[in-house]
C-alpha cells in the first residue's frame, strides 16, 4: 500500500470537506483536489472497492469513498472546466459532497 498516495487521498477528502468560497482558490485548490481524488485513482471510472489493498484498507473505506465520489461526479457533470471554482460550491449537491468527504476523511484518517 502506497502510504504517500493514500495520504494524498486523505488530504483530498479533507480539502473537499472544508472548502469555502474563501479557501477554494487557495492550496490545495479544487482542481488539484479533484485530480488527486479522481484522475489519479480512476475512481471516476472504477469502483473504489478495486483499490482495497492498494490505497484503501477494506470495504468500509471503499464504501465511504464511493459515497463521496458519487455526488462529486454529479456536481462536476453540471459544469464545464472553465467554471470558476467558487461556483461549484453553490451547487445544490455540494453540501452532500462536503459531508460525505468529511465522513470518508474521518474514517481513512483514523487508520493510517
């Protein structure tokens, strides 16, 4: 299991959970966070359960990550890449993204 890649996922989940209009353009930014959570893991195309043993410890972690990724993908689908990051935070499903990312972060962070 790659500890640094796992930590990047944990950090990305924490960022998603805590973004505000004032912080979304800081570091990490939304684009970089999405890159780590989706493009670097392929969780936008594959079930996080396939990462058990690689980035995730068990099915509970996979389920928590999947629960965070699903609403995030719905939000991303409603905008184009040129949309300012702050606009993503106004999407009706953003609170769900933040809550589920927070829950996934809490689970993964407890299990280094």
